[in-house]
């Protein structure tokens, strides 16, 4: 069937070729695929609901009114008439329409690659990349009917190149049989006192010990909260793997830490769902995300064991990102915190993110604010370069002004019981697998109002713009002083770091704060920069991540600092 009579470019949809990717050939025109089409927000939102959400910035968590589903849909959902326009067009170009959703502002359309190519005036090809593996890709622009310009905001699922890398750091060869530690029955606030044993990783911590050092409020465990952990795996060829083994987690939570296993529920948005790989050095190089999944779950499940954990499994694609975010924000699981330990440079020269994708993800984060959902995102593990060969860059989605970007520190504790923080500096161990906290100045997002008094510096890059400063806060991320978790095989413990550890530490704290406040913290940034700029968090003043250095107050390495949970609970409580 021919294209619609008049087509135009979908803004922000340009795809560049992937450097070093080898063209294999055209995609099979008879293969069926499913594409996600997103539309604009309702162009006529009700003024009272708009004003209600706008006031959140100036309100403490307990003061904010709840937004009903009807109000949310009117504010951040689609106009049903827009969905109908797109669905009517899709049917004329041989595409089957599924899963229309006002709340998600999206629909799924299914058809052959041949029909998809004609519908959007694109060409799809198969590629092989030495690091990313096999993917389906396109170059240039996506085209849509002219009368739908401004209605359709994004089309995803055409391109399956990998989007998102784990923000995890290991020091290879550092693992040990957990049963070696089982001989001691000594307890330290419910956590086995491994520091008193012959610990092969001096200076490392179990997550509850870090919570104690950071003064997480005692007696609170996240009960009543639902925490979403994003887990990415799978691609167009079925790899890479990634997931967890419940038996291994139970061993960790119950036998190693002497606690309980939290309630865990999988939500499969795209891909194979829970599919744990071996988490070996070789499988990790092939993209196995199992170590990342186990890290996030070990941290959240041991620090906030009373919370229910929802594992949102999705694929390493832009479509995977957006569909998972839309699901977590709008489904019936009523999550209050989302922990994300993945990202890419926001201005990635290899084109992992399109401008259209960045805008759509950022819009989803903004919608989460209305639902009073806190989103904690790892700021990256490659210093100020963020994996780019030249210049300084920040990681997306941590650079979104609508999330809590979390950097990494190096944490040293005093001897004795109870221990306290002896020293905390910027994580920068470039001699050990090139690990250092991400952070810097966004080249895409302008400086948000809540950072107006934070003395955000100009970018070190030519042009020296002042943009969104990253991160907002920090927590331990150095693997040398990192968290000890269970390997997926259930027999070995290993210390791990990266801002993949820092983000779930903050997500766990927010769940605990929600419980203590009997209210959702929601989008914390405006409150943090107002009430926690001085004397609440642990200000990190020493160290650098390459281009940027720490100092008093906010900095582009560790933000406002690392947690002091009790002081933060007091600052957020009704005054």
C-alpha cells in the first residue's frame, strides 16, 4: 500500500550510523514487529490540576494533595481524539493497533517490516557491532503524515540498538565462599559482624552497615512502600541475559544477614523477563546484566526489607526504556520509588539516544512527579568524560532535571562498634578499572530553578554553558569501599561498587523516609536544594572526577552530599 499522501519528518527522530557497525543486509520484510507510538499530552489540561502539581515544589511531602487518576490522565495523558487519529491512520497502512492507553499516551502497532517501512518512509537493516552485537537499525529520519505532526511525539521499536549500560564496577578476583564467615554468630544491629573476622575485603560493607553509617532512621524498614527496580536484558537476537535467582537472594538475606527475604514480584514489559546469566567475566563482556540486577536487589532488599520490590524487566532499547517507564508510572502497582542503575552519555556521539527519545523519557519523569514517585538514577562510573573520548559529558537519564541524580563516594569508617564515618571523599579510583563518579554540566538541559542558588559552574567544554548540574546527591560507589553482595550462584560473596550501588542506597532511604513521614517524598530535588543545602547531608569537600572538583556546598562530583537519614527525616517532617 502506498504512503499517505503527505508525509513530514518527525522532529528529533534522526538516527546517525553506529561507528564500526557492519551492515549485514536488509531486514526481512515479512518479519512481524511491534512498534510503540507515543502522542502528545492532552493539549487542554484543567487549570486546577495544573496548579495543584505546580505547588508541589513549595510543599513538604505531607502537605501535598494526592492527584487522582482522572486528574493525572487529564494532565499527562493523551487526548482520546489524538489516539483515534493515529489509530485510524495506522489501519490504513496495514498496521494492527493494540494496547491504546490514555494514561501512557501510547499505542502498540504491529505489522510486517515491509509495512512498517512504508508507513514511516524508512529503511530497516541488520547490523553487527563488535561490542553491542546484532541489532536492527535505521539511518536518517522517521516520517509521519503531515496532519499528525504535533500529535505524534515519538515512534520507538524501529531500531533495536542497545541503549543503556550498567553503572557497576567490580574488581575481578575478589570473591569468597560465604560459608567461611558463618562460624561467627556475633551480631551487630542484626548484621553479622564480618569486620571482626578475617575479611578478605577490608573496608567494605554490607548494605545495612552502610545504612547505619549514613544514619538511616532506626526502626524503619520501608514497610508499606513499593519500590521498582529497573532490570534490562535481551535484544533483537535474544541476548544478552540478565536476572536473579531467588534461592541465592534468600541465602543472602536470611543466612548471611540474618534478616528476611522481601516480597518480590516480576513485571515483564519487554524481553525474556527474569533470565539470569552466569555473571562471569566473559558473560559480562557480552552484556550479561545479572551482576547489576543482583546488586540492586541485594541493596534494596537488605536496607528496606519491609518494602515490596517490583522488578521491571525490559529490553536494552529506547522502546524498552519508554514502555517500562510508562508502565511503572501508570500501572496498578502504585510504586513510590524507582531505582535506575543504567545510562548513556546524554550527547552520545554514537547516537544511543535520539533527541526524540531523550525528550520522551524526560516527559515520563515529569509525569512521575505528579504521581509523587521518586526516581533515583546512577550518575555514571567513568568520571567527567562519561565514556566519551574527548570533553566532559554527563549521563542520561541522570541528567534529567526531573530525577535525583546520584554520584559516588569513597567511604571510610572508624573501627569499633558502633562505627561512624571516618572520612568520605569523591570516588575516583582511575587506576582500578578506570572507575570514578560521573558528574558535570548538562549540554542538553538548562539549569533548573531549584539549582538557582547552588553555584553550578559553567561547563568546562567550549562555549562554557551553564546547564543542569549533575549529580544532586551521592553515596558510596567506590568498589574498594563498596557493598558486599551475593553472587548469582548463591555460594560466593563479592564486593561491588559503582553508582549502581549509590542509586539503590538512596532509593532505599527514600522508601524508609516515606514510611517515617507517612507520606511520599516524591520529587525531592526542590526540597533538598532548599532545606538540605547546609547541615543536613554529609558535605563532600575533597576529591575530583576529572574535570570537576568537590568543595563546600553543591559540586559536580557528589552534589549536595551523602545521606544523613535522621537529619533528612527531620528536615522533611512538618515543621
